[in-house]
C-alpha cells in the first residue's frame, strides 16, 4: 500500500509540474523573394526582415522566428518543421515558390499553416499557373485570378473587422496602397473562410478599362460591394491559412493598426493566444526603412517619398 501511495503521489507531482510547464515555443518562418518593382514597392526582402523582427519582439517567449531570404540564397527547405510560414514575394513568372508548391503542400500535410501577401497570391495564366493556384487554395483558401481579380491603387477605409481574436485591438484606419480585390476563393469542401478585414473600394476603381488586371464586367457591376482584403482560412486537416492583398508599398508596415493586424494574423496562424489588445511591435521610421533599400531611386522619388511621409505623419500611434 505504501508503494502505491508513493506512486500515486509521484503521478500527482508530475501532473502538477506538467500543468505549470510553459507551452512549447512555436516555430514561425518568414520567407521572402526578391523584387522586380520600383524603389519602395514590393520590397519583399525588407518586409520579410521587418516582420521577422516585429514577430520576435511581439511574440517573445512564445515563438522562434526564422527569416528565410530566398533572394539571398536561402532555401524554402529551411522552413521544414514550422508551425507557420509567411510569404512575401513577386508573382507570376517571378514567383519565388514557383516549382515548390508541392513541397509547400507536403509541409502543410505535416501541420504547417501558411500566410501569403500581395503579389505572391498570383501565379497567373502561364504554365503551371492553374495547378499552383489550386495548391494555394488548399493552403489558404483563395488566390488572385487574372481576368477576375483587379489591382488598383486607392484609399482603403478599414472600418469592419471580423469578430475574432485576430482583430483584437485593431482600430478603424485608412491607408493608400495597391489593394487587390475580387479574389478567387476556394470551393474546397471543409474549408472555412472568414473575412478578417473588408473595405468598399471606391466606384471609380471598378470602372477602369477591361483587362487582365484592370477591370472586368463582374467587378464593374458590383459597385459598393464589400471586398475581403485580409481573410483567414481553417482547413480540414486543422491547419490554418490567410491571404492579405495589400503590402505593395513597404511603408504600410509603419501604420500601427495595419501592423497590429499583420502580427495578430501571424499569431493566429501559429495558434498562439492573442491578448485582448492584440500584439504590437516597434517599426523603424520611414527614413530608416528607406536606408535599407538598395535599388536605384525611382524617377518620381521626391514626390513619392514626400507623399508617404505626409501620410505617415497623420497615422495614430
């Protein structure tokens, strides 16, 4: 009897230790490709570097964050074992994960969740485009489809957010960028898609000429419709996904509410509990971000950068 009493006491002690032990850290990989755009636009390497640093600050003690810079020789295989993988990159023929989507699917089968930003949501109509888009749909629930989705610049007014943890602490805000919309969403059975943030694009951007990315009949006839700019996806295999159509300009990360939305969404992706006020982290100034850019200055540099600085001066802190 004494033996069994001691054994039971030992089990109780072990259970108490387990209950008090901190949850194991999550592994998050931020993957970036290069850029074929003007200075300040599609700064994918810099966005990956900045978001990695912000996640380390915001999720200290909760996650180990690895920055995988494909443009600097990094390999997507470095993301093996990740709980969450976040992708910044060009699209179509310049997509950094072209030819690697089957590998991403294998990571997802092992439990990795994926988040994808802006142009990397688009594989286009070229060879393998449809197959890659189908895999992307299985990971995150949607993609950018030419002759259906559109890519205008406009002031997006973020006033409505989903009633979910990923929206915690995010206040309504407005910011100018290239915000894609009319995305092609998955019809895969068992996937649950939630519109984390929606906007109503101004009618003028729905009335652009018809073209692969500029406009089409469906977009034009839906004046005033809400559009998903940031969505969440829950998959049948218990992994998660998200897509964000913005992030064309690197400066958007300096907006405190857009930044909070991004950090919250990545935490949600990795199944990390989000506090009531959401996650936040510091961001370098626009001048400090500009100093990181190695590309030649754009022809309209003076007006372009001045306009962003004026906009940032009015952003709440």
